[in-house]
C-alpha cells in the first residue's frame, strides 16, 4: 500500500503519524514537507473531500492569524486560497492512501485508511 503524508517535522503529532506509517512494512510512504512544497488549493479540496471534512475543519487556527483574518467563517474557496498562499494555515498531518484521506489528529486516525 502507498501512503502520502503532508508532514511538518516540527510537529509531534505529525512525527508520531509518520512513525506509525514507517513501522508498517506493507506501507510505502511518501513524505511531503508541505511548508516547503505546499499542495495546491485543488489538491487540498480533494483531500478534504476524501476525508469527509470541510476546508474549515482542516484550517490550523492555533499559532496562526486565521481567526484574525476571518478564515474560520470564510467560504471554502477563500480558505483554500489562503492555505495555498500560506501553508502554515494547513492543519497537519494529512495522510492519503487508496482507502481515502484523513486529518490525523490524533495520530491513530491514520489506521482507518490502512
């Protein structure tokens, strides 16, 4: 099975999720450091759709200026555009496999798509 993780190595939850993936021998992991290589708004929309959540649920509010910018109440297009322009606004980690996508907070949620 292949899995892609949009990862921030400074985030404990992201590191724990990556460790789960790397410890499973049947999983071939692709790591994307999203702060260096951000996903497009279209890719984010697809990931959130596949995860069954809205872009607002994937918005990182803690440690960002998202609330001051009104993003929690903004429409999907505005949230996705802001995330694409400023990837620190993307809550992490996002993981995608053939079985779907998940925002892995807590990290054990990744098991749902393995």
